[in-house]
C-alpha cells in the first residue's frame, strides 16, 4: 500500500488551514500532485475561470486501484510518514489534504491507471463520499475533474472572484510551474481556447523565453550551499518579478521587494534559489505560498551580487557614443582568444562564445547558435576576426554568451601602465 495515514502527532504539527478558497487553489493542488507523480505532460482545462469545471490530466505513475478511495480521506498521503520527513521535503504535497478538501466542496471524478495495471478506474465523489468506482480503459496516468466548486457552500461560491480574475490567476499559476519545470510539457485550455502550449525543453532559459516571448540573460552564482539562477529580460518591458525556492513558487514579500529594487522596475526577473532544506520552513503557510528563510541576509547578498556582477560591466554600446574608433585586433591566442584593444581597455574575448552570441542575437536558438559557432582551437583569419570584432560592438549584450558565461575579460590600459610603473 502506498497511501498511509499520518499519525496524530504529525497531524497536529502540520499547520491547519483552508487550502482551497478558489479555483486557482484547486488547480495548484492538482498540478502539484501531477508533478509529484513524475508526469512528463500536464494538461489543464478550465471553464468559466474554473468555477464551472477544472480538469488536470497527467501521464504520471497513476494511483493504485486499492488506494483510489483512500486519496480523498483526510491526512492520506504517500509522501511522508514521520515528522522528520517534513524537514527533508522534496515533494510539493505532503499534508494529504488537497484532494480531501476539494472533494468536500465539489463534485469530482478521479480517473487513474496505475503504471503496472492493465486498466484504469474512475471514481465519482460527492461531498467527500465515494459514489462509485468503475473500471475504465485509459492510458497510464491520472485525470482529476472538479465540477461546480463550492456548489454546496453557496456563501463561499458567492465570494469567489470574477471569472476573469480567476482565469488570470490560473494562467499565472500554470506559468509558474511551467517556469520551474521546463522538462514537463504544459497545455492550458480555457473555455475551449488554447491559452498555452509549451513543449518540454532541456534548457530552462528556453522555457523562460518561450513563455515571455523575449530574450533573457542568465545569471548564475553559488556560494555556501546557496545557488542563485536568475533570468533577466534584455528588453525593457513591463516589470515582473518571480521567485522560486527549491522548485516551489513562493511569494516572500521581503525577497520579492528586494529583487525588484536590485533589478529595476522595468525588467522581467525570474529568480530560482536552491538551498539545503534545513534553511527553510515551507510549512508556515497552508498553501505553501510563503517560506521562512533562515539566512535572508545571505540570500539577498547573493542575489544582488549575481545581478550586479552583470550590471557593473560597462555597456559597450553606451561607450560607443564617446569613442567612434573600432576595436583594434591585437592578435589571437592559441586559436581561441581574440585579443583586442578598444577604447581604454584591452579585451580577451573567447572566439566561440562571441560567435555564439552573435548567432543568438540574429535569432538562432541557444543550441543552434552554439552548434554553428566556430570552436575553440579553430583557426580564424585576420579578416574573420576583424569582422567578429565589428559585430561584437553592435551586440545588445556584448558581455556574456547565451548561457550566461562571461565571454570576455577586460583589463583597463591604465592598469597595465600602472603595473609597469608608467603614467598613462
Ligand atoms: P498530498 O499531495 O499532500 O500527498 P493529496 O490529497 O493532494 O495529498 O493527494 C493524496 C495522495 O493521492 C497523494 O499522496 C498521492 O499518493 C495520490 N495522488 C494524488 N494525485 C495524484 C496524481 N495526479 N497521480 C498519482 N497519485 C496521485
Ligand atoms: Mg497534493
């Protein structure tokens, strides 16, 4: 048996709370269940902002037929057994109350085929009670349908936000999980219209760019067990900041405000933090939207450093206004590093990364940009090197390759003069 009941002392330690207050809360619980079930593909469908109908379908491991009636019982979960498990939690769900709560305030159909079973089963649930379970042919995976949320709680139903508001929330929610799980394909339908259809991709950057339809810079920094991976939009657009901690979308006001300040108002900033589980407590909020961090100061420092590391670099195009001279090729070291003098500095530029960036800004995907770029160790002619240098100064980001690696190292000439004891 996979589903177990949590012992009383564990139940008491899990902060109770209303998990389901809206259709988007439902969608969140269901998507998290699908991800916990190792789904590669998740399809979400809503009608009337989810008030009328919600469907979340996945191709995950499925629910064992014997477990099917148990999943809607309170505190039934296959994810933790002991209180200590809460400390080392990697799954999205763990309280065992998502399906239970939804089932009590809606009509539900849960259909599932467990991965080692020949057939699937469909279970109808009303007000928390099983109406029937019957056999049903279906592929491996799980499909949960929620009809008429809060039909039995008219006051709550009246308090639901407008259809449009709920729809927008659900779109944002699906976006969040799509951002953090690029290897999973997501599709969202609303009132019969396709809103999102994202293929599975390997590179998180590709997913970010697919979703926002604009170019992003990638920043990486890791220290003391904390890892920051952030994506910043290149173009100046309407701002949007998103924060994820250990693959969980979170709304930690303090950090969000902080990131906004560092990044500026008019950028899209997607920030993924990874840290050891003991540094956080995800159990402070019933919907797990917020987490408590043990070392906020350190995290902030790391975030600002990773962002500033990019920002403090002078923008080549800005400097162009002052000096019209073109970069002067000094030479090429080991058929890999182009050395150029430009304005008041000496630049050591990686030939592969440079051409990769040029290809990328011409519109190739990061993968194709890389493949078609000259390799390190391949011989460039002087003419070719000069051409690359010329294009370099026109790049919108002349500092990093599409994956976020710095493509050059700069030494101010002043520094060279100083080191050899000569005034410039
Ligand atoms: P929790 O996610 O906290 O464990 P839920 O009430 O959301 O609690 O789900 C109860 C259990 O039902 C899960 O622990 C899991 O075993 C099973 N389950 C729910 N949704 C799915 C799904 N999409 N695929 C496979 N198993 C599922
Ligand atoms: Mg759950």
